[in-house]
C-alpha cells in the first residue's frame, strides 16, 4: 500500500512539473453565491446571498482544453427556512475542465466536493418539533458554467453547482448554488 501511495504521489509530481513548465497559472478567486436547498415543498427553501473566496490553478493541456482545480471557502444555505436563515460554510473543491469555444469564451464542467466547516443548526427545531442538528459533512455534486478571459490576468465566470447529497440528514435538502466570480491570475 505504501508503494502504491509513493508511486501515485511521484507520478502526480512528475505530471504537475511537466504541466507547470508549459503554462500553469495560479490565481485568486472571489464572488457572489445565490444558494438554496432543493427539496421538499414542506420546507420553505428561499434564496440566500453568500460569498466564495479562494485559489485556483490552471493546467493547460492544449490551446482548447484547460483543467482548473480550485479550493474555495463558500457560504451557502437557504433563507426563509421556517423564517430563519440556514448558513452552511463549506470548503469547496471543484475540478472543472474548461473548453475554449471561441476566442476567450470558455464552457466548463466538472465534479465538486464540499466539506462542511460550520453551520447554524445547533439542534434548532424551527418550530416543527423535529431536531435538525444532523448534517452531512460531505457534499458531492456537479458544476457547469461559462467564463470569459478579459486579458492575461482577469477571468470572469458564471457557474451553477448542484449537490447530490442532502445537507440536512433525513430531510431532502440538496445544495443548489449559482455563482458569479472574478479570477485574478498572478
């Protein structure tokens, strides 16, 4: 097992080094989230404004295809859940493949993993008698979107991310997030 781990890490470093010599770029990303929890109509899941901030890495494989892993802190949740906001703070790690459609216009899609850092449930029943303190610490989903590279340093994105796992255990409550972002490459 240790040999397999060593070979995997070594191979990853060799690939990353070869890609780094051919145009790898680092950047900072920040933007606005409009999120909700998709689920039962019994609960009123209204839109909630939030934010995301973090870092990105561009790994070009050709003139048309770029892989972009990211690490973001993202405030998500829902407004109006029994008249109270639900706040979920995630470490989101999307890995998107960007395809250059035309000049500096890209479409992008890929998987996303989210790791719950904090929430504001705290055993609150929101007036229902049901305890809502059981959350899932992991959110797996898919993200799709488009972006435009203004110049060598600035890139703008619009993206939708949909989760496959309930944010609140035993309640249909999948994350749905629309993001508008600005990326500055160093």
